C-alpha cells in the first residue's frame, strides 16, 4: 500500500532542514502577545515508504503523522522501523471512525490523536487505552470545523467546550492537548490573516477563559505545506508537513482511471490536510489531508507498550491558571502583523 519509490535520504535531510529553518523565521515574526511555545513539526508520511521515515528520523525528526488507519498499523509495526526509530512518536491525523479506534489505541509509539470530534470516539479511545493498560495518557486534540460547513469533519464552535470538558472530566486515560483545524486550502495570506486560523485562535481564547487555563496550556494544530509559516505567525504550535519534505505523492492508479496529479495530497473523505511548507520549497498539498511532524527537542513524549517513550505530560486536571492574553489584543496583533507584511 505504501511501499513506493523511496526519496533520496540526502534530499529528505535538506528539505527537513529548510522547513525547520523557516519555522524559526516564522516564530520570530509572531506577536509577543502569543504564547512562547516552539512549534512542533509533524512530518506526514502518507503513502511514503518506511525508508523515508528512517531517513527523516536519522536527521533528528521524531514526530510523524499518518492519515489512514491501516497504513499507520503497518508502519508502526514494521520491524525495520521499530529497530531504527525506537523513539518515534506517531500522530494520527485522519478522520477516525469509532469502530477503528481500537486498532489505533494499541499501536506502538502512538503519541497523539489529533482528530477527536465526538464523545463516543473519546470514550472508546479511553476505554481501549485503559483495557490494554497503556503507560501514561494518550494525548488528543479536538478537531474544530472552523468553516462551519456541515459536510466537513470537526465540531461546530458551540460544541467544542462540551467535548473538551468530557475528555478532561470523563476520560482519565486521555490528556487534552489542544485544538486542531484543517483550514482553507490555497488561501492567499496577501488577502489578510487566514480566517480559519483566526477562528481557531479565538476558539482557544474562549475555551481557556471557560476552563480557567492559560493560552500556553492549549495547543493549536493548524497549517500545511503551503501555509505553515503563516499559521505559525498566527499562533500555531503544531504544523503538519508532508510533500515539502518527502516530495509529491503518487497514488495507486486504478485500472481505467486517470492518474491523480502529483500535487494532490488526498481527498475530502480523509477530513485532514497536509501541513506546513516554506515558500522556497513549497509543494501544493490538498486541504483534506493533514500532515504532522515534530521537533525532537519539543516533545514531552507519548507512551507505549512496545519500546515507547513514556515521558507523558501531567494530568490535565492539574493544569490551572487564567489566560493572560485577551482576544482583542491577540487579534489586533495578528492584524497588524498582516498589514506589516
């Protein structure tokens, strides 16, 4: 399914270096009112071979993301990958059906599920994690439908607080990490701040006020290969980058069908999109598939039964504090940043 022609390991290293350098540049442009949290890079390896993952890992990358349940199952259990990448941290970033949650929650080195969008899914992940006595907690993000379209995955704005409280209060084996959105694909920052990113920024501020938490206690996962620098300037702490690092994807061609364009990153049914990319190296990615990756020094580490790092963050219930950055100030800073650019 995913054993395609491998990318040159040296090219993977060079592309990864460019992305990390651009993340640093974007961080320097963030308004000072935003939390001082270094963005995590999640390298999305959808349809890419194990050798590409090993190549990126050898250059210091630790967080990797997958959109499909079966593909993540195969890769996470690959013997060569387990031997070469003992500290890998997997993010699941695709649409997850409740009946597939039991397959995801038992995988080696699972670090985070970024697309939780219902109480039933959260409860199932919690129950499976508890049943298999996994070490620590499974980090989860609540996916938000920032466009408010009924045919898109994610929660409507009015339902976010309810699901978040459910995870915190009713799911002792889960750790609420933050909010995630796909956002509009192909949006031009020259037209101003991306409205989907602004919506997620506001959603976090409202949620933190309601929960009595500070902004740095709630992550924002937003940004793709074409807009990850822009998303970081607006406050993203988790960017999902795929084809910019590993090259364009070539999907299997069905008999009698036309080949998908090499710049296509997926379809809407996956409910996620590839993320993060430098303008110097950018390769177009589809908004419906999300990539994710991470910097080695940034993670607090997930837990696993099979040689997995177990440095899990502390209980969500112990996180307290009021947000020190008002919505008005943050949005004004972001708008001023856009005018300056």
